[in-house]
C-alpha cells in the first residue's frame, strides 16, 4: 500500500495531477499536489521564470544580473515558490525528511523529456559544514535519481549564512563560494531546489566559467521559483 509522502494518506488510484504527470504514479495525493502551482513559462520572465510585469518579458532581477555578469542564463522551473513549496522544503532541509524530494523525481524527468535535450547534470552542492550536520546532500540525492547522467563538478567550501538568515542586500552581494573539482564538460544543466534571488546559480556559473566553460552552454533548473 503506497502512502502520500507529505500527509501519509493512503494513495487511491486517483487521476494524476494534470498532463505533466500523466505517465507516472504520483508519490503525493491529489490534495497535496494541489498545494503546488505549476509554472506557466509564457506568463513568467522569459529568462528566470520569475514574476514579471505584464508589459515586460524580462524581470527587474534579471536585468540586475545582466548588468553584473553581462549575461542571463536560461532558467527552467517546475513550481511556484508558494506556501506549499516553502513547507515541503522546510520539511526536507530542516526536519531532515529527505524522502519527500523523491516525489519530485518523476515530475522533473517528465519535464526534462518534454523541454530539454539530454545533457549532463550537476547539483548545487551544500557547504561541507552543513553536510556534517545534515549528513546527506539533498540536491545530490535528487540528481542521482533523475534519468540524466549526473556528475559532481562543484564543491562549496566557504560557509555562508543560510539565505533566510541574510538580508536581501547581503544575498545580492557577489561572493564566490564555489570551486570546480574536476575538468568541466562542454554542456551542463545546473540543478538547485529553489531559485530566490538567483545569486547561488550565478556564483556557480561564475566558477564554471573561470574553469573554462562557455557560460552560454550552461542551463539552470530549480524545482521551485
Ligand atoms: Zn497528501
Ligand atoms: Zn527574470
């Protein structure tokens, strides 16, 4: 008997949540799935999938990054960072309920199949200090289960306060906490759990670029945006 990963209710043979999940058996019950909001890319910022004014195609945050880095990556995201998303990430990252992230593997595979060419993936690593506390790198655990080939290219050495402990200005400051740990590939899809300001992904791209990757060969993806 399968149970919902979030609320533990027994899973009935319910209709799957929208077409995105049509081919797969969901790990969450319908009512839990309804707490998540699928991102409609055409209504969002065309680069980062963030909220954008109706008259514009690129958001203010992306224009800020373009000034800093001279370039904006193509970002993909599955769900809006709403209350349901915040709750699930809190359970995964702070209460250690790692199995919850497994419920997003198939929806992500399905999205990749429809929207992206097959390529190598890598995750945004946790800081080594944090790993000692949490014992497991959640993003690596997630990437390992996806249908795409996975490898580690980045390590996070410097301990930075968790984003929620920082002010917005601190988060936007450019610090470079990532180091590249092996020869970089030609193309890469960089994966994180949530895109808030974009700072983490830009820092990671910067490190990969310093190691010889062309930044226009790096795409980014987050479960939540
Ligand atoms: Zn449920
Ligand atoms: Zn944007």
